[in-house]
């Protein structure tokens, strides 16, 4: 199948509410493709995706290949001088990040298999074999190899294209698309995909990291894929905050299916609960829970794709739009399709079920003209989600009958009564499914399964009925290789499914028995609320998360770390497993977040050249000493010190003014300050700047091979910084010259993450520096994402001076033994994070290590002198800036295991010194499942607690103190009274307190940054306001910012300052008697005291 790559960054929609967005994106897309780059892209039919340029030279062609925002371009160049020149050229054109240049001299390309849409290899020092080019090309991708050098390198004519050789990657026959909610128009949710299997590696990931809410509508209710693209509907509103005053932000987004590069997006106004559940308005929204199950059952059936077109309703009550799949342009709307709730594409025609208050129609439309070809009005009522089509026939439940119509003209072929009446409730599925396959229609209800001849309606056979595997779902049936697989729910409902016979599609006779391994399905309160899926080999069940039941072998997997979004689930297609972002805190230590495309790699051993290399730089032997200009209290690493306390002994005055400001770039990170210098990274363009701390003058600049997501660490004249390309770099602080580089990634393999190339094993920017017993500094860091992916997370300890490897361990989680009923979950499960310490141990989220990186178990930490001291941790990671309501920070002597909205020393951000912990909470209310917050009401709670006031889990045992009632309002009516004991139920109160805070006060400030200095507490953020004409302004940083000076002993506000822009999350530091603040608008501000007069 061809794989076109065309793009218009925004849907050419006439929707007024999003006109400015559409205009901005369209203007960016209209840049003409001229010169050599234009010729190459045009010849390859490439207008979006990942483009690799081998032998990038001076970078001119690499930059030109970035024809629009739909492109991600990666240039490889062997010569160091050319790399420098190319980077300078790309930066001069303000393209760095979307276009990047890497020094590369290997004939093996640093990309995951099937990742690259187009490859251009100019003449140069680096030659790559055709087999290697084909390995990295995505299905349908193209490569151009220059055979005769073009001296100018900037223009080309049609005749000059004969100087280039083309290589095409064919579309493989062993992968499949997923064009409808249940795979195809026949409702048989089975992918003919031989590559999909239990995943163990990442291909790409993309936002959002979390589904917005556990209590309200899921953020990604629909997804399909066709023509090498993935299309989905998503709500990009602020995560964690569910407030009826805030509008949702719904979009239809297209990404490349094999690398996740965003191709275009189209706004969807008039979509959300206000349209489909207006009765939700009003009342106490803290008391509204589990409303995600009220999502209309047909929502996922409103999105269908083909290779060239997308069919969708761009509004809940809007007509069906026909959209160009390559550009996002709306081509037409379908006549009389207002009220459409289900869409199928079969035999070149659109089938639409349109419902209004007074009618229900089945329409057949011509997608080329939008005109109605025929229509059929329901005699009763068309049952939700029963429309199916196969072999020139259309099937639907009309009232208590199954009806078959001819696709060509809508003529009724037959009608048959249902064996049992439909049972249905508002917003819930009816108890029926229709699956059409190979001339047979399966009619599945809870009481009976009937197989009818699709042509005549004759009953072929019947059997006992079945259930939906998931929570509150209709019955599910799958036809695989001529056999019917379906489920039956035993009692109690969470016991494993009994062994069942698979039935012959035509006769109903048993063909084989399905044996479910005894330990495949982990018991839980209820199954997941999304439809299961299947491939030719696997049933992908939705019990605890995603369980792979191997129908043809023994490659089962209990995927407890794989949890997709409620109501939609996962999608197996294109040889990948697409995991939608979930809203759960269950298994928070192991569950993947983000929109993920995962792959089953059959070999995870590193390539032969994968020994971790140490590269010595030109100043490796130069004596490097601490700069003599160091004065005052510094901030030499992430959050000031190795314990990540967010505090130092700087003496900063109350009276401040802006001494200077400099532009940094999009998404700056927290600065660091040492040796009289400032170090600040611009995350998305891979840049680390070193500035004079007094004047803000640029001293030197370093370009990494990937994102830098947190500040470097500075020690004794050296700067240590990790980057997402999988490397750690040591630079001289005086001039930025290279001392050494160490590759932490076990091999050079790039994937795409959030529209940038990264190693499969990225390294966080901030390196943990600790002294060894003999006083020598050791640099600790991680490389990896999950203990379940790509062989696990690597942890290293290096001699910080020489770069020599001292310690190395890998945290990996083996799969559960599904045949052993006594086998539990893996003892180790981890997600990566910036490392922190209590001074003795090293922590990575829930994992504890000693200084030699030996993993310590909970049993190891028991006993006098073995327990950790206070350290800081976060469920979502210390760098997460989403503000999700089901995560929090905590300063304690243990990893948190329960919610902490009632807890001391916990909140959305904190800082602590030797005696006191300062924390800010916004999610202070709680319903039975989730902490809640309502902007512009009570405000944010800033509080101080003694460090020995530990978070308390009340278990209700005799002779143990009861928690105090301290944080109004406590939503006791929701079953989470402040003193509800912890009994293993996550719906208990969670952590609470037995002593009141030293002080607390509510502030009308969305605190996103906090610093404790010698005698002051500084907090900064956006005002906690809700503008009636722009409710999201403050949450999105468009309402200015404020800085408050707080007395740390009393909580009294000493001074308040307006800021032109709020800080980035955790973007404030104190050093040399000044404050330095990185803003959301991409600037670094220096706030200093007034000079003496």
C-alpha cells in the first residue's frame, strides 16, 4: 500500500472559534517547496514526517527539507567543522529542534526499524548500504541517493533529478490497518497483523501524558489508522481540573503512524459533555464521579479513515465532514447527515446512522459528492453500535429485529426477530453485537448466539450467549481463521474466564478449546471499561490492563503495565500496539503514560558495537579548577542540591526589580548558578547557554544531541549535563569545551518522543553528584524510560573527573509467569526520573539504591540505622509539569502509596530546609476516587510543617492516634471522611496528619515555582482567576504572573510583584543575592535588589 506524506498543519475548516489557529497553521504550510529540497520532496511525494539527511554538509539542504511544521529533519555529518557550521546555519534560520544536526560516522544508522519516512543521502564521506536504508525506512517510505555531486547544492532542475537514485520501501503484507472503531465495517475487531505481539520496545510517544480526568469524559475516545497515518480525537484541556466553567479543547489530530510526527490538526468545537450530557451542569462537581462511563456509546464510531480520506463529525451535532487525509482540508460535508452518530465506509460508500429528536435514519452517501444515494428510516429504533457491513450487505438492529439491506440501493433483503429483547440503559450499550464475516452474520446477546446466512437470513446454528469482557460493554465475538471466539462471564465476575470451545463459523461445531493460563488474568474489582481487541494470533483482553492470550502458541503476557484510556482501549495495527493515555493511578509505579506506539522486538540485545563508550575531549587533560569569581550562595544543580530541596542560604532582599532579561527559547528549564555563571537549557532546541550571572551576557553555548530537560550540575569547574540522545557530557565551565562524553544508552537507537528524536534510553539533564568515602565526586544518572521497555532502565555511577565507569545496574521487570497461579507481580517495577538522595541512599521514584547502585528491597531498609531519611518524590516524576490531580510531591522517609491531599509535607510542589517543609496544595478536596480543584475559588493552600511531622496512614488500630480534622471542606458525603482508616482500599482518605501545620494560608496564586532562601520563602505563578471571556487564560499562562515574598516563620506576605509572564514549572532559583526566573514566554529574568543610592 502506498504511504503518502502530505500535510496542512491545520484543518481548513470554517469554524470561527478556531479561525486564528487555522490561519496560523495554514500560513506555515504554504511555504513553497523550491530548489533541490523541493524537487526531492515532490518526487518522493513527501510533505510531512521524519526526514533524514545523510552527509548534511553545511546544513543548507537539511534546513530546506523542513518544508513545513509537519517535518522533523535530522542531519548526519561526519566532519566536526561541518557539524558546527550546519548547526549555526539551522539556528540562524530559527529551525533548530525541528531540524537538528548530529556528528555521525557509522554506516549503521541510529534509528529504530521502520521509523523514517524519507531519507536523502548527498555525496559525502558517509556511505550507507541499501539494506540499512531499507531497515530504517517506514513502510511506503522513499530514499534518494545522490550519484553525482551538485557543486552548488542549492538548486535543481527536473533534469538534475537523474543524478539521484530512488529506493522505495514496499508496504509489507504482514501488517494491517484499523480503519473503524472495531477494525473494519464488519465489526470484527481482528487485525490481520502478524507483527503485533506482546510489546517490549518503544517506537514513539506523544502527548497528552494523562487523560484529563478519571471522573469525567475520557480524553481520547476515538482512534483509527489508514494509509500510514493515525487519526484520533483528543481533549487537550488542562489535565486534572474538571470544572464546568472550563471549556474542553477538542481536536482531530493526524500523526504519522510509524514515528508519531504530528501532520495536522483540526479543532472540533461544540463537542463535549455540554452537548451530550447537559444535565451534568450545576451542583457540586466534587461530588460527580465515574461520569466517564456516561460517554456516548457511539462516540468512537464517528471516526473512520481510508488511505486518502477521513470521515468525522466536527461537532457533536454537526454533519459528517469528508477530510483530505494528507492535508486536513475539509473537502465537503454530507447532505442530510446532521445528527450522525455512526459512520461506516464499505464498498466505496458511506453508511450513516443519523438520529434526531423525531427520526432515526440510515443513510447511504457518496463520499465523492456528499449526496445521499438512499436512505432507510427505522421502523422502531436503530440499536446503538449495531451497524455492520460486509459483502455488499448492510446489517442493523431495528427495534427487536435484525435487518439486512442491500448496500447498492438499500433494498431490504431479509428481517429476522432477535432471540431475546434488547436490554439497554441510558448511555450504556445494548446487550447485542453484530459481527459479519465471510457470508455469515453473528448475532450475539447475553442469552444466545445466532449465526445467520448473510444473504438469506437463514439460521445456521445457535449456541449459548456471551458477554462483553470489559466493564459495562456489549457482548464481544471475534472471528479468527474461520473460528468464533467469545466470552462468558462467570460469578463472581472477576474470576478467570473458564476454558471455552471456539466454534466453527459456518457450523457452530467446536474447532478447538481455548485454554486460559491460570495466572494470566489478575483479579481486580472490575474489568477495564474498554473493548478488547484481537489479531490473527492474539486476543488482547481488557482485564487488569492489556493481557495477551496467545491462540497459536505460548507467548502470553499479563500486561499489568499497559493501561489504555477508559472507553477506547488499545489499537493493534501497522505492526504496533497503540496505547491511548489513561486516567488511572493504579499501578502508578509501572504503568506507561502518554500516547504510546509500542513494538514487539524479537531481539533486545545491543548491537555488537554497543560497549558504553567514553569519548575524551580536547581539554580532558587540562587542569580545571573552580572559578575564583564564585561569591555568595550558589544553585549548582537541579533544586539547589543533591537532595533536591529547593532551598539554599542565599540572602535575597524583599525589595526587588528586574535587573535584566534575556530570551532563551521555547520551554526553558530551571536555571543553575555556580562560579559566577548561570546555566540554562532551552529544552526543545537542545541548547545549553552559559551566562554571566551579574549582567546576563552570553559566555558560551553548547548544543547537545537531544533535549535537555533539566539543569546541569556544576562542580569544581566542570559542567555535567545529560541529554535525550542517551549521552552524558562533561564540559569546562570556563569556555564550554568538551572534557568527556559517556554514552549511557546501550546502543544508538533513536525513536520519536513528543515530535523530537530521542534515544530509546534518554538521560535526564540533571546529574546527581555525590562524594565517595574518599572525597572524590561520583556522577550518577539513569538511561531509559521503563523497566518493561527496551531491556530496562540503566543506572550508572561514573568517576566525575575521569568519566570512568564505577557502577552500573539495570532495572528490568520480567514478565509474570502466567502458568503459575502462585507467581505474583515482578518484585521490581520502575519508571525513570531525576535521581535524588537523602544523603545515604539514592532514589528513583519507588526504587532505592545504595551508593554502589545495588537495589535495596523494603526488607533491606528495616531496622535501626537502615531506614532512609527524608527525601522528595513524585508519583508523576519530579520534572512533570502537567499538574495532574492524581499525582503529587511528598517529602517523607518513604515512597507514597496512597493519595496525599490531606497529608503534611505533600502537594503540587514543595521545598524544605533542615527543619521545615513548605508545600503548596491545590487539590484539597476529594471525592471517592480523585482529588479535586476549582480555579478562582478558595485558592492554593501554602503551608509549613516541621520535618518530623510525617505523613500518617491511619489504620484504625487500637492505641494509635486518630488523624486531626484540619483541611476544610472534607467531603465526607463522598465516603472519604478525614479519619477513614486505610484498609487496603485506595479510596480511603490516604495520608493525613496527627499534628497541625505550623502555619497555612490560602493564596489567590497558581503557585508553580517555590524557593526557600536563608530567611524568605518566594513563590511565583499565575493569578488564580477565571476570566469570564477567557477561562483558560491563567491556566495557560496568558494572564501574567506574580511573585510573592513570604515570611517563612509566619506565612505573612511581605511583598508582591507583577511578572510579565508566569514561571515555567519549578523555574525559579536564588543565587548571589538575586532571583532568576525562567518564564513561560521563553525568557530568563534576573530580579535583584535596588542598588544603594
